[in-house]
C-alpha cells in the first residue's frame, strides 16, 4: 500500500511541475509576442525578425549548407536571376515585343 501512495505522490508532483512549466512557457510566449509587437511598432518587419532569430540558432556551416541548397533549388526552378550571361535577359522574356512572353 505504501508503494502505491509513494507512486501517486510522485505522479502528482510530476504533473504539477509540468503544469507550472506550461504556465511559464505561456508567459514567455506572451512576452515574446509583446517584443515582436514593439518591433513592428518601430517599423521592423516581424517575419524577417523571426527568420533572423531562427537562423541565429543554427551553426554557421549548417546555415551555409541550407542557403546553398536553397540557391540550388531556386536556380533549378528559374527563381534566381541569370548572372552567367548565357541566358536571356529576364526583362526580354516577359516583354511581348522582345521575348517569348
């Protein structure tokens, strides 16, 4: 019977700790929202700030690898400007007089 009582008390303690941490997490999340609102009020772009915060968490080499892969995929999809001089001028491609449009 004592083992059951100890296990019950231990379980209750664990659940209460989790509940307290959840409350703290919510309070911190609210604080972060306030900081982003302040930044927005000062003219900063919140989406860009979130990206910067996320990027700063990543090691420099891993971030460079991710950026290289992103550039590769964007290039393959024609989403980057052609800087090689081999392809058509993007303005001509969309110009019905100069390019295929």
